[in-house]
C-alpha cells in the first residue's frame, strides 16, 4: 500500500470527485480535488502532487491546456487523462499524457495505471 | 392556256425558261429535302440515328438520290478517320471498319479533313477511295465533304454516283456541304447531350453519396455527444453503487438491489462503448491481407453457432489477390454480416460465402458475398438497414451494419445488398484492389476537444 502519495483529481463533476476520493483514499492515497483548470494549477502550485488525474472536457481552461502547463512546470509528473470520450485515445501520443483512460464505473483500470506510475 | 400550245415550236426563250424551271424545281426539292433532314437531325441525340438518317437522306430516292455514301468520323485519340456508316440506294449497310490515316496515305479523305474543304475526285485515282468502293467502280467521280462543327472537323461524307457523275457537279457538292454542316451540328449536339447526361448522372450520384455521408456524420456526432452526456452520470451511479455494496452489511436486502444497479450500469456502459465505436473515427492499421483467409477465420469463429442452429455453410472462395485492408475491421464487418444471417434463420438454413475479383467503372475489386436463406428484408425497411440505431432485433443496438458500412467506406469500398423478399439476402463487401493503402475518410466526426500538441 502506497503511503502519503498525493493525487490531484481534476474534474467538473461533483459526483466523480466523491467516487474517486473515496476509492483512492481507500487505496491509501491523499486526494486533492479541483473543479476546474485554474483551481488545479493553484493546488499544484502549493502542494507536492505526485500524480494528476485529469478530465479533458471542462468549462474554462480545458484539460489539454492544464496538461500542457503542468508538464511545463514538472515534465516528470505523471498525468492520466480520464474522460468520457473514447474518440481521442489514439491521439494520446500527440498529447504527451502518460495514460488515457475512458471513465468507467469500475475504477480497476485507473487504479492499475496509478499503481504502475507511483510504483 | 390553249391546249394546242405545245404543238407550237418552242422558241429559244421558252426553252431557257423551261430549263430554269426544271433546275428551280430540283433545287426546291433538294432544299425541302435538306429542310426535312435538318428537322429530323435536330430532334435526335443518338449519334447512330444521326448517321443512319444522313445515309438514307443522301442515297434515298426521296432524299438526294445518290448511289452510295460512306460517313467516316474522326477518332481524336488515334488521329485517324474511321468508317462508321455506309449505305446504298436508301438502305444503310454494315460499315466495313476501314481506318484512314490523316497523312498522305489517307488520300483525298485526309486532304479534305486537313483543308476543311470539299474535294471532287475520280475514285480510280485515289487508293483510299478504291478501297472504300470495293466493287471496282474505278471510273466513278466522288465528292469528299468534311463534316465541320464549330470550326472543328468531325468526319467526312463520301458520296458517289457511278451512273451519272452527279456528285461532282458544283451544285450537288454545295447541297452535300449544307447537309454536312447540319450533320456536324447534330453530331456536336449529340456529343454535348451525352456529356451533359453523364455529368448529370454523376452529379445525382454524388449528391446521394454526400447526403448519405452527411446523415451518417450527423448521427455519429449525435451518438458521441449523447454518449458523453450519459457516461459521466453512469460512472457515478455505478461507481457509488459498488461502494455502497462494500458498506452495506451482510445479507441486508439492499445489497441485492445494489447488485442489480451495478449490473445494469455495466450493461449500459457496454452499449455506450459500442455506440462510441461507431462515432469514433477508426484508428486504421492497413496491411496486405488475403480476404479469403479473413473469411475463413470468421467462419471458423461462427462454426459452433452455425452447427447448433442447423445452418449449412457452402464456400466458393476463388483465388483472389491480397488487398490492403485493416484486418480487424474487415473481420468485424464480415462477422457482423454472418451474425445477421445467423439471426435471420432461427429455424436453420443455408449460408453461401463466395469471393471473386470484379471490375466496374470505379476499378477492380475483390468481393466477398454472403448469402442467406433467411427470408430477405422487407422492402419498406431496406433503405434503413445501414442507419445507426436502426434494428429489427429485440435488444439489438442497431449499430452492426452502420459500423460495417463505415469501415468499408473508409477502405474506399462499398457494401451492396441484393434482397429477395421471401427468399433471402446477399451482402457483398467490395474492397478496392489499390496498389497502396488508403485512408479514405467519408467523413470525420467534428472534434469536441481542442487538440494541442505539447512540445
């Protein structure tokens, strides 16, 4: 069980935060929640975040822009795109995210990806 | 007029008037003939009809009354004249397919084309004319008149009258020239008409394809948006129901309800993924593959299914060259069609799978046809079968054929349906034999997310 690893979840849906927070805390992670891109960058600027789970389609600054800014600040930061769209999965390469996971009611795939990246 | 008038000896003046009257009469007849022919020529757009009309007009007794006529047309590509029609005494006969070069070997015919002017010549002194008039009428004088439309030579009319050399008189050459002009106009009209007709057909076809592509694109986009709007709440419902199961103690009745929720959400998510498969632009991976091999693999996958359903499978797979395709997608397509065939025959039946190489206007195709005995598709719904969400099956997603259609379109191919209501239906998947792979996108769903490269 990973202790003390900090995960930032960025999504504009309250209920997703509720679900992700409970599931990830159960796995022993410390979870930070941001409702939009601006908030995400703010939290990232004042906390030592180890991994980011990022929605793409959000009002205001979209996930791709957040990804670009996060990677500019810390290129080694693992960022997992988590979205309701499956269409863009094959564009992953051009977006330089570490993984692209289509949202699902089972968080197994997401958890596996996190474990892989946080060791 | 006195009845005895003719008994008197005609004066010189009277004789001149008579001759003039006769000439006049013949000119009126010729002009009226020309007028009639012109009228007829202007109402037809069939090239063959034009040629035959002109032949009959030149050689018929009702027409200009020459012995024989031949019409040659220009072959622009090969730069030669080709004999197309010939006739004698009002009857057209089969052309002898004589080809005349446009150089000095082409004799008077080539000369008439080059100089754009009528020529009168004795057939005996011209090798080409001797060849055209095969009956050894070497002595006959001929008129060779170019058919000109819009300053372009379209062919020549060759006329002779071995009996009285009428063809060579200046007046007659003039009449034939007038006829040749009309012929030129008529042929040009026919050419333009054919061109217009073809363009129009192509336009109608293109418009149909475009409408189809637009319809499918709109539906694809809708599917994508819908899927997104539904997925987020589903993730919360399903995910939190899973959590609730962990929290609920033991055999508390609520647990069973939650399990139903989790299962149902799982089912909805699966449907959503299928939907998105449709809306999604397929990531293609092309390689040279043998379609027969793909067909056999699909049949192998379905073997048990067919056996259990008392369905016999007959294969007629010809030797076909490998094609560039995305094997996974083509397999998906064939599998879909086979599955539909299976479901159309709940009481058993027969499936015939054949493959061959075919050719049409668009090029060469390898074709795989899957024919069943499932009673066919009712005519009323036939035009809907490729629409997304259209289904006749309980619990069907209506996406099987829609996805197949898209896949084959992306390959630059097409799916053809031959439906025999009451009997069965045959689906033919036609894939082009391109030397190179192609990403032929019928349409792309619009991006909902701004893509940005990260340096």
